[in-house]
């Protein structure tokens, strides 16, 4: 296989990533057609211990990023947020109800608790408004303003 000879020298360069773009194109073009050189390239790659570990890392990261940004995980995060806040609000409401109906006349304490609950509710409303506004962000509305 005389036509392979020029490419033999390029195989090592390809492994080390030292080829010019033109050389890389040529060797890749040859490797797609020549099983003998492909086998030699694979063997060379194994013996030099270059198992392209780095190139396997990137798809994993991409998959992870895609999962994290997927509508489902966003829904899950929002759901968990709603559950936590909802549960907290329920406890606060229950505590307030129990406290106010307990019959003990401790006005300062009641007022303090009422202030905390009121503050929490304002915060909650603000948070929900912020969320809703984020979802309704529309690039076309921005242009009209
Ligand atoms: Zn060849």
C-alpha cells in the first residue's frame, strides 16, 4: 500500500493534535477510506494511552446542563419552592390562629406575631410577583417600550 506512506507520519501528529487544519483534513479523509491506516491509528492510540478521556467529559457536562435547564427541572424547582413556602405559610397561619384563639390576652405578643406574619405575607407576594414577571418577560414587549 504505497499510497498510505505519506499518511503514516501524520498519524502520530493527529494523535498529538499537532497537524495543520489542512493536514488533519487530509488524514481524516484517508482514514475514512483506508481500514489499514484506521487500524494502525487505533493501535497507535491504545499504545500511547490516549483514550480521548477529555472528549468524553464534555458530553457529560452538556447533558447535565441540559437536564438542569430542562423545563421539568425548572418545574421541580418551582414546585419545591411553592411547597416550602406554602408549608411555612400554613404553619404560620395555624400558629397565628391557635395563638389568637387561645384566649390569653397578651396583646404585645399577638401584635408582634401579627407583624411577623404580615411581613412574611408581603415578602411572599413580592416573591410571587417577581416570579410571574420573570415568566412573562417577552422580547417583543421590550422593543415597544
Ligand atoms: Zn492507508
